[in-house]
C-alpha cells in the first residue's frame, strides 16, 4: 500500500493577511478571518445570530458605559498570526483611538454561535486564551445559554493546548457581571433573541 503524505496547513502572518487584502486577493467584506494563521470562514448570518449580536452589543454598551467602546464584527489584533473579528468585543477608549491600529487588548470578547459552536469552543477559545483574553463569552443560540470562559491557561501536563480553567454555563434566568465591569448585572435572557 502506498503511503499518502499528510496534508500540511500553511499559516499566514497578520502582515501576509494584510497583503492579501491590499493586493485584492481577498476583499475586506469576504466572510473570512485570520485565526492562528489560518483563514477561516465566518459563521453565516441567520436572523437569530444577527439579533443576538445586536442584543449583546446593546447590553454591553449599557453595562460598561463611558470610557469603553463596544465594537461589532470588527478586527482585533492578537499576536502575529491572529486577526479575528469577534461578533462583539469591548475595548477601552473610543473608536478614534483605533484609527491607526486594531485594538489589541479587549476587556471582553463575545461570540454568538449556532452553526459555529465548535469553532467558538475550539480554535477561537484557544486563540483568545493564548492572547490572554480574561473574559470570553459564547452566546449559545442552540441551548439558549451563555458559556463564560475565564482564567486563560497555557498548555501543561494536564492540558495539550491553551484554554480556560473556568468555564461556566449560565441559563436564561441567570445574571452575569463582566470582569472589567464588576458592578454591572446583565441578564442572560436579555442577550438571547
């Protein structure tokens, strides 16, 4: 039997990804994001997905208030090989603070997921943990729950890859406070479409 070589993945840097956009090989409106050097297709926008994004952004805007900026489906710079476009993230400052460079240290990242739950729990969680994102939420539209991922941890004897030490699942009746806005109380039901 002939042995077939395993497929190899090519990992892009953020600089190379930028060149693909600059030279027109990719368009900034293409449903693609760079995660850990891989070009991944974003989750399609169903009505429930889009509504969830808008509800999360609205709730986080109220929770964080002045001095914070809630951005929707916009790039963040995480190291040399990741430029994801989370559904919602919260960063310090205002939009003008990021006119020359994408935010690098979001206080909270939220992915709204239905068909893309595996990606949100897998590659995205690994990438966000590696980047030191202390507060990562997944709004699970299938189970109508909020997964809260905290305490990023590097690989070690008990863990093959980056991940989160604390993962809690909250049902629609629960409330949550973001780590960077501990006095805020957000009802999970207010995030769900």
